[in-house]
C-alpha cells in the first residue's frame, strides 16, 4: 500500500474485513492485511474479485472510496460514501444555488493553477524550454470561465514539449498513456474522497457538466494536480524502460499522494492539499467568494 491506495490486481481474490483490517485471501489462504483506517481508496483492477458487503460498509464509514477499473486501467465506476459530512444538505443547497459568475471565477483560478503547474513540471524536466514563456503568457490570459479555452491551448504546447513531438494523449494506447491512465485513476480516487469528505456532491461541477458524468466536480478538483502524474510518467520513460504497469511502477504512481506541495502553511502532502482544496471550495460556495486554496507544485530548485 502506498499513500493510502490499496490495489487488488491479481484475479480470484477474496477481500473481506477482519478485526479492523482489510484482508485479502486466495481461497482459504490469507495473503495480506491492511489497517482500514489507513486506506484512502481501494482499486479493483483484477478481472475477478469478490468483496464482502461488510468491507464496503467499513470503508464507507471511513470515507474511503472503491474504484473499479476497466480496460487499460481506466476507471469505470467509483463507489462513494453517502452523507459523509454533517452539513451535507446545506452544502448541497449552496452548490445548487451557486451563480455562474462565481463558478466561472473558481474555474479561472483552477485553470491558472493547472497551467502554472504544467510550466513547473516542464521546467523540472526541460529547464529553460522555449515553451515556458508561452505557458506563462497563456496563464496570464485566462479569463473568468476560460472562454478562450487557454487550458486547451496550453495543452497543445505542453504535451509535445514534455513528452516529445510524437506524443498523443490517448487513453486506449498501451504506451506512456497507460502510466497516465493509472496515475489519474489514483488521483481521481483521492479527489473523490476529498469532495465527499467536504460534504460536496460530486456530480455538480464548476466547469465539467456532462449529464453522463456523475463525478464532474471530482474532475474539476483534480485538474491542477494532473501535472504531478505527468512528471512521474516522464521520469519513468526517461529511465529507458519499456512502458509496463509493473507493481513497482504502480507504486511509483500511487506515491504521488505523498508528494509535498508548497502551501501557505508550509509543505503538505498532495492528499492533504486535495482535502483542503475541497473544503475551501465548500466555503467559497457558502460565502459566494473565491476563497479556493490550491497548493503549488515544487519547482526544480525546491526538490530534495
């Protein structure tokens, strides 16, 4: 287990609860245990897994989420705890009542942070890259609601600069995209937990609003932190290894939740920054002011 993420990747596993532990078994043989209180998310990527209702209840009571993965490690379902916050009803009312101007200002803050983080990651791997100046310009040009789609314009500069001219972001490809898929799954699970713990409804997004997406707000919350996954994936392909989601590579990607971020309170792990961002978003919706707090990715000079 890394960063509170437990993955069941081997088939024919039986997952149950035993005296405060998640227990993994193979027929009648116990294979391992993890304290329930340490779990942020349970990821089910194996094709055949049996999970008990009692375990699902225990995880929900601890505000942990369960992610089921489909083809190429892309999440196809997320099981979330219901009414995980004592003020959930009031916060839901604030979400529904939020006006478009406020939501657009919040989305502007999120997009600016994402582009700034993309620049930080690009500078980390390619110091002084010419595209850094263009990303800085695009960040400054982000308006309320990002009507000019600076987010997409930044992506067109960022991806080939970071990964190489031949790179194409495609969830179905089995190259470095598989690393990105898995890393984003981990990030999305942690963001879902943070959203629910803050009493927010995951389907009511600020920008993402597809009717078929029940996790629109989760996708909003995770956007500024995607570059952290990109950075880990870039490191992994830079080592010259063939792209394979080995257990060791999964551990490297899951460790992103313990990545230290720069905050106004000092250094704090990403998983805590997600929680604080979600809580500050709930406060913003209540006060109708942009008070959202987003930790910053460390620059190359701040890495240990």
